[in-house]
């Protein structure tokens, strides 16, 4: 009989409700044993709604009493590192929402704890598991668009208080440790580094554009937020050999018609859409065949969900391989985010010290 992995989830908020709980419950090799939230009512409601036997109001109580093998951490960003370390030290395999920690050094301590306790880490965001991203990596690796010069990755929306219906108070997104860079820019940074590899240096401009925000939905509708963190960050990465990437990471885009990643090479362009039937468009300039124009590669874009990182973690444990969403890439992205802030403050290009092996 197929093993059923015992899973616990901490952080019973929007993404857990919209994606992780229903998706993990539907997997045929998992058993959802416990849920936890610092707001006890949320944990109790989740345990009832999703028919989960145990609920807790603190990670320490959860770890002391529950018998799980995997922890899924979907708490708000400032809570990630402490919970992640506790889970790894308790010998649990870990899937964590992004960013998995605040500093590169914290991620190193997580990697050390995972090695010591013989457990694995799968680090959100989930882009490297998206079939379209795998295909983009193949196209680049086979030289189809030639030498990549430049990637443009927009990672902005109008702010969590504007963009999504929320019953949970979204003001934490505007706290010092969060902001659009750690909430949204992290996506583009994973995508760009996942395709091009480790970056060498970063420059950035960053500031607070809208001094006051008004919550637009849910229980906190009409309440005001005063951002403690930059809501408008633009950054450039240098990959060496004249290859650069530009990422905008803001809560200042109420609407846009260009929310896709574009990769520009010497023989063509790749356009990656976030959704839709044809997520990939390819422009090719093949002089030897007198061909120049756009094409839509036809593929089975496969079965992909927000919880694919949890699925991959389980497969990695069963096959004793490295999860696709590596902590080493997450560490590199966290270093970039911190150094981008330093670059914006000093007006200088800042060198990056971490690197990771690209998983082709
Ligand atoms: N909402 C989205 O569309 C979305 C998409 C992708 C990723 N994410 C990421 O998922 C995570 C959660 O986002 P969300 O939108 O669901 O936030 P949310 O505010 O709706 O939910 C977070 C939950 O975590 C709980 N929590 C906070 N600190 C805790 C602690 N120390 N112990 C236990 N519970 C704690 C809160 O009480 C809340 O219920 C974040 O890392 C976010 O960046 C969200």
C-alpha cells in the first residue's frame, strides 16, 4: 500500500485556504494530521472546515504533541525563520512559503540543521516546477534564442489591501521586514536566477511612494495603513558577460497590460505569460532559413499547482534526491533582496557572495 505522509500546516490564512489545504487534502499520499495558527479561532475553524483531527495555537505546542513528518509553513513572512528552524530541529521535512528566512546566514543555519537531522527543505516560490519554466530553461540551454542579453520581469500589483479579498488584516505586508520585494520581487528573482543562474551584483532604486493605504475588502475594509517599508523598488542584476535583468517590485501598479516575463537573446525572444492556454511565445530570427517571426509552442503544460512544491518534497524524500525548490537558490535570492536595499541606500552596485547550482 502507498505510504501516506503525515502532514501539518501552520498559518491558516489566505493562501492556505485558497490552495494548500484543498490541494494537499486531495493528494493520494498525504494525510493532514494537524493545523496551527497564532490566532486560535483560525486554527479551530480550519480543523473543522477541512476535517483535520488536531489544531494548535503555537508551534511549540504543535511540535510537542503532534505526530507529523512534514510541516507546511504558510504563516506571514516575519514568522517564517523561527518556525522553520524549530521544525527542522524537530526532525521534520519542511516546505516553507517564501522567503524562508530574513538573511542568507539564517538560510545557511537552516541548511545545516536539515543536514544534521537528515531532513529535506523545499523552498517556495514554486516557479522552477512550472512546466513552462522547465521549457524556457531547455530553449535557453539548447541555444535556440542565442546568447541571452536581458530579462525583464515585472513583479508588481496594487498592494495586498487592494489586490485580493482579505479577512485577515493585510497591514503586516507593510511592516519593516516585508514589502513588495519580499512578497512579489522574490518571484521574479527566483524565475530570473532559475533561468540564468547566480547573479554577480545588484543596483537598485527604492522608496515609499504612497504614504497611506486604505484596506479595500473584508473585515478591515476602510482601515488605514501607513507603510513602514518601501512600496516601490526597481532593481537591476548583473550576471556577467553583458547579461542583465530588470525586475520591478512594487505595490504601485493598480493595473498593467505587460505582466509577463520577457527574455531577449541574440536569435530571438521568449515571452512567458503567468496564465492562459499558451503560456509561452517564442520569436525566432533564423537567417539561414530566411525565417523571422512569432510562434506558440504547443505543449502539454501539465499538472501544476501552488502545492507542487509539497508534492516534489515528498518525491525527493522517497527517492532520496534534492528537492527542485532548493534552499541554496532561496539563500541567493534572499541575499539579492537584502543587498538591493543596501544598493538603494548607498547608490552603489553591490557584489553578491552566494551562488547556487542551477538544476537543469
Ligand atoms: N495570498 C497569496 O496569494 C499568496 C501567494 C503566494 C504566496 N503567499 C505567501 O504565503 C504566506 C502567507 O500569506 P497569506 O496571504 O496567506 O497571509 P495571511 O495573513 O492571510 O495568513 C497568514 C496566517 O499566518 C498566521 N500566523 C502569523 N504568524 C504566526 C505564527 N508565529 N504562528 C502561527 N501562525 C501565524 C496568521 O495568523 C494568519 O492566519 C506569505 O509568506 C505570503 O508571502 C501568499
